C-alpha cells in the first residue's frame, strides 16, 4: 500500500501576533455603542418659551426621544421664559446637579426676546465653537433656516457640555443627528481628565 500524504507547501513562518485578524469595523462600532448604552449619560433640556417655538410639550418629547436614542437619560425638560436670568438659572441648576449635557431649545434668533446665547455665555468656563458651527452648517444643508442663522453657542461649564439649539422641528432633528458624536467626544474628554 502506498501511503502518500497531500502536503501543503509550507508557508513562511510569521509571528503569532501577525496572524491575528484585524477587528471588524462594524463590530467595533457596535461594541462602542453597547458600551455607551450600558453607561448612559445624563441630560437636561431647557425649553425657552416664546411664540415661535410651537408646542413646548411636542418639542420636549421630540428632543427627549432623540437624546434617548443617542444614549442619554433625560433628567427633566424644563420651560423658562425668554429672560436671561431664568435661562442662566436653569443652566446653572443643571450644572450643579451634575448632568453631562444641557441642551437649550429656542431664543437663538436676532429678535429682541432672543437672549439664550447671552445667558449661556455667562455660565460657560470654555467655549467650544466647533459644535455651534457644525449645527449651523448642517442646518444650512438640510434647509433649516433658523438653524443656519442661529446665534446659538456651545461650550463647557464645569464638567457639563452646554449647547443652544434653534427651535424648529427641522433644526432640532438635524441638530440632534449632528450633535451626538461631537458631544460624546467632548464628554469623553471631560471624564478622562476628571479621572486623571
């Protein structure tokens, strides 16, 4: 009997470390999202009452749903008058309460009652203009006129990110889609340096 073996040509030997397959990008993204979901971040929504915001309840519900989809737990949705003192107090209360994100909606136009950027600026320790710029750019791309002409600002107060959104549904929907990765990145940085 002839016992012949089928042999495979010998491959050049490499380090065991080089034989490890590259991780799948989709898997990494899913794992990152899963990690975020397991450690939800806290947010507070401040609705600035004026006649252009529409139904505050509907806006609050929409923003809450979008925040929950983006791995946030919404501590509260509060409505305040379009007065600098009330807006500032709502933001300061949220910062003291330790939320990761304060999202204000409304009061970002050029009208005499639009005081949100001025009230927010007083509370911020650092400006993060790139977030507000991204919101304006994406607002322009999606046709949300109030988003691309918004005077809204963004920044950090303590370890809390604060962002002003324009009030239309288009501005809110598009803004929230743009906002997620940016805000999570800033929060990651704040938490990293807090721990160290």
